[in-house]
C-alpha cells in the first residue's frame, strides 16, 4: 500500500449509512447526539478519547488521536438507515431497551424520531426469525442493488453530504460460503441478475456502497464483502473495506486473556464459553443457520492467537466450545460465562472463571463511530481495498488473500496506531528503546 502523500481535509458533512437500525445502530446514533449536546461522553471510542505517543518517550508528545489525524467532527455527522422494520430511531431505540428512556432517549426524541429507515433490501430466507413490511420490491437482486445505489445518491444530495461511509449493523444472516459467483465481478453481477441463492442482501449493500465510492465496514459475521469480486472492485476504485463482526463482549475478553497466557507460555486444555441474551440479535441467533455464521467467527480467534501448530504441547489438544442461548428476560444485557482450563509448570492444572455481565450495544456503539471516522480518513488518504489496520475492531478481521488474520488485541492496537503515525509521516514506534541507553 502506498504511503499517502496528502490527506484531503475533512470538510463538509459526513453521512453515516446504516443498513440495520436496531440496538447497535440506534445506540450509536443516540450516543453521538448526546455527546454533541454535552449530555454524555463517548466512552470506549479511540477517535474521541485516546492519545497517541509521537517520537521518543523523552519528547513528551502525546496528542489526542482526534487532534493528530484529520478526522471528521461529531458535529459534521448525519445519519441514514435501512431496516425492514419501519420504526423510526426513537421507537427502535426504545424497543431495543439499551438506553434509559427518560434519561437518555426522551431528551433527544426530536432528533431520533427524525431518522426513518429507508425500505430495506431484505429476504427472510437469510434471516429466518425476522419479517417486516418496510422492504424493496424489484425484479431481481441486481435491481435491488441498483435501488440501493439510488438511495445512496439521494441521501447524499438531500443531506448535502461531502462524503459517505456505510457500516452494516443488520442482523446476522445465514451461513453462506464463498462460491464461484463470488470469484469475479462479472460472475457476481450475472448471479445478481439470476437471483442466485448465494447472494445475500448484505452483499447487495456492500456492492452498492463500493460502486458509489462509499467505504464499507461489516459489523456482522456473515459473508458480505469478504470475497474476491468485491475486494478487487474496492481496490480498483480505491474504496476502503473492512470487517467482520464487531469485537465486543466475550470475544473481546478472549482476545485480551489468550495473548496473556501465550506470552507466559501457559498451556490451555479447554475454553468453554456460554452466553445468555434476550435481544433481537439473540432471537436471530437462536436460528441454527444464523448461529453457525456466528460460531465460525467466534471459534477462529483462539486458534490464531495460540498457534497450536507451533506449540503443540501447550495448545495442541485444546477443546473450544461456544454457546449462545436466547433468554428473553435479559434483553440486551447479556451474561457471558467462560470456564478456562489452563496448565503450568510440570503440567499442573488451574482454572479461571469469567462472568461478564456485559452490555453488548454499549460496547459496539463506539466501534461503529471509530470505524465510520477511520474509514472516511482512509478514503481521504487514498487508501483503498482491505484496511487490515482496523482489525482491532473485529472478531474475524478481513485480510489479504493467503494472509492469516492477527487476532491479538495488543498487536492489533499497535498496528492501528502505527498506521496513523505512518499516514501522518511520523516514525513508527517499535518499543526497542536502546537509544535511551546510549552514552
Ligand atoms: N451488539 C454487539 O455487541 C455485536 C457484536 C458483534 C456483532 N454484532 C452484530 O451486529 C448486528 C446488529 O446487532 P443488534 O444487536 O443491533 O441487532 P438488532 O436485531 O437489534 O438489529 C439488527 C437490525 O437489522 C435489521 N435487518 C436485518 N436484515 C436487514 C437488511 N437486509 N437490511 C436492513 N436491515 C436489516 C433488523 O430488522 C434489525 O432491526 C448483528 O448482526 C449482530 O450479530 C453485534
């Protein structure tokens, strides 16, 4: 990838387009508006709260990321969405049950009610537990994609946007493997015309976004833009692309803990993870075909961090199991249990139990914000195609073909910050530090 020679300034409005206007998307939009009105802080967002060290430790240079790289201001964001359920932003946020109605939703009701989802490209075959009336009708999938492109253009014009980004916050679709229809743009376009079953609605949004020059990030684990046809199209048109599956909750914990065990050369014989959650996402994941998509995304993490091929004595026999159980009383407040069996010196076993009473959408919302701002930055810096430096935000990071993904959150974090330094012409930080001990 070529180092950017200049980065276009973030002038004018940035439209954030959200296919899927449920718990995550409305929590994100409400939080941005609350921050703009000074009612809440954007906690968990690197673009808003984190600093970045520049140069040597002795230089004392550590600006906020938002003061270092030219990202869009929160004031310049406008929001658009699609959803098969016609609820406006306020209704959807109330139904999602994430934010407290009186404290956080009612004060911004005027703003949230003003965002009405556009009719979705939706097919219940791909999300079996859902149905909704707010859907597009077209002769075939290609026409649906063209209708989405029209929506994108209209939204940009009506909202006077300078630039757009799209973050998929829609439900997890059923498991679809990449097939011949995903191998080239020609095959993909033909398959859309023929209504091929391997083309799921999220792929139509991804295609529409890239065709319109709009960066695309996939927050769900389903196949959406992670195949040759769209990866090549994005590269050719210099459109940033990244995914997939926001790294929140239990997997976030896993990618924090597992690198710790490995750095200390502690063995792992088993990791059993189970969850109870009662939101709409939980209901969708109750369908075995949608769960399969999620399971594949969650299981890959340990394998890549622990490298059992390289350390067969420590990780060769590990047993990894992930369960998700739909339990309505919990709503969005998921509980995730982990039982971890590790072993140390001379093979003696130990156990760690983690009980994470988490709030999924509270962890996901800042990820949507950071992805929107960083993807827009990448676009203005002329960085097209897969943005591996944004792996930090994903359970199944998208990488160049043939390259294994980096799952260790600390490596991902260093990669993200070094990419920002590289973009801005600052030296990358290696933590070698021998220069401090020169005479
Ligand atoms: N909350 C988290 O921490 C987290 C973490 C990782 C991934 N995710 C993923 O993010 C996505 C959103 O999660 P959520 O909790 O907001 O779920 P949600 O069920 O509250 O919202 C998803 C919305 O997408 C809509 N939708 C489904 N298909 C669509 C289509 N084709 N076009 C437009 N809209 C469509 C649904 O009607 C629903 O309103 C899910 O796929 C979930 O698996 C969430």
